[in-house]
C-alpha cells in the first residue's frame, strides 16, 4: 500500500493479538507502519546486513510525521546499503548510556509494543528509578544501589517496592539479552525471595455504607468523563485500561455491546452493556478527531492515561482513601455473586481466562466487609 496520512489514520490492527501487522510502503521499499492491538502505530524500516535481517523502529506516529519518518528511513536504508548496521550502532550507543537513557530505550523497544500496562512501567521509572539512579552508567548499577531504592520505597509502600524491583529485574535481563551489558553480567535486581517484602491482598469491594458517599463524591466532579468512567466501572466490571481504551466504533448501541480488541487475554470479546451504561455513553460528547470515548485532554489521537488525580479526590471526599479503581471490579463480582449468579457467569462477565481467578475475586469479596 502507499503510506499516506489518510491511510495511516484509517489503518487498524488486523492480527490475532500476538502476530505482527506491518503494512509496507510501496513507494519506499523497506519502509513500513507497524500496527498494535492497542491502537499504537510506529514507523519501522527493514534491511539486511551481513546476512542478518533487521527490523528497526524509526519512531512513533504522532511524534513523527509521515514525511519525517520517511526521511529518517531513507537515511537508515542508505547506511545499510553502504555496509553499516544502524540498529547495531543504536544498541552500542545504548550500552554506554545511563540508566535514564536505557529506560527510554526499554519503554520504546519493549514496554510500549508488548505490554498493555506500559504506562505503569513509565510511571515507576519517572517516579522512582530515574531520581534514584538515572545518572548512573547502566553497567555501574550495583545490587547495593537497587537494594537501597527497594528498602526506601518499602518503608511505606511494600507492594510498590516489589513492583519496582520486578521492573528493574526485567529491564536488566533485557539489557543483558540485547548485549547492552558485558557478557556474563549479573542482574543487580535479583534479590532472594526470602528477603522481599510480604504482601497482603488489598482487594476489597465497595461496602454498602461507602457506596452512597462514593456516588455523592463522584457527582461533585466537574469533568463529565470522570463521572462517566466511575459509573461505567461499577456497571460493567471492566478493567481500568479496557474502559479507557474503548473506542466509539466498538460500541454497538443497537445490540448493547462493547467490543474489546486489546484485552488481557489477547483476544477480542464482547461486553454486554446495560441500559444505564448505554445512557451514560450516549450522553457523552465525542471529541473531534479522536476515536476514543475517553480521549486524552493533552495528546492527539490517544486515550486518557489514567484517572489517578480525580480518583484520589473522589475517594478522599468519600472517606475511603484505600479504595482503588480496581476494587470497583471486585465490587461487581460481589454483587453478581450476591444476586445468585454462578461463578461461570461471573467469569464470563469479567473476562477472566480461568475460573480459579474468578473464585479468588468471589472469596476475597465474601471475606471483606459489607
């Protein structure tokens, strides 16, 4: 196909959730557009060097224009034709980089293309990792450096400390496999399990006493999209990103369903929408130029990243500071179980791959306060 702005805007992922979908440009051989289930689009270039095939990311559509990406791709292809290996040069430059530099490389090469929760990785990198060790050369990071950061976070947030540790472990494993660290390098984030912070289940439903206060607090929010999002979480049991990534084209108001393309299970599913949910969606304005129901207020053609700030206000006013958005999903499981629905029905409603996961939701809910 001929890559044009219109063609790129209209293009959408057509794979099975794990396969690569790259329409190639018939104007510049080797230049293409990689499409992701999440809706993200990146420019890529394919070339061969020393009998090796290379697929190199040029940049993200929206950050780069089509012409800017095409110009960059031409330079890469010319360099490859002359015997250079641009991807190897990029990797070698990353080897000599700081932790902050490598973190950006990790987000672009691994997290954003492969992880539905990449925003959580980005937040933890910005909030914890870069301030603590961002200026250190990647290969100079020691187990003591990681241990100090881990202990500092764990003083008040043991769960978060464990997530940051897991993220650092993944990052260093990838740095080793990408040959950005010397051969034989150990992973400084490998801390014995027996010395890690213990976690208690934080899942709990909204109690009957909290619900009226929560709804009153939601009503005080000025942003109609925030009010709608909280109500829809309670009406549908959707995961946080499933709702925020919802697109208008995937809502069938006639049948009363929402088609989820980018699911945790990796395959599309249709979520039934109640009359109340359809009314809320029908009253929301559509942002011009954005396909998303909950469009980003700051980035063109992107969904909202999260609702952290408004949710923090809502739960503070309601007097339930420990309540998370994810707990609304547990609340739906609780209410369905209280109404006598079978576990298999709840499993299907919440989109769980296994019944065992659903049973954990139900058991956790039944053990909590009502």
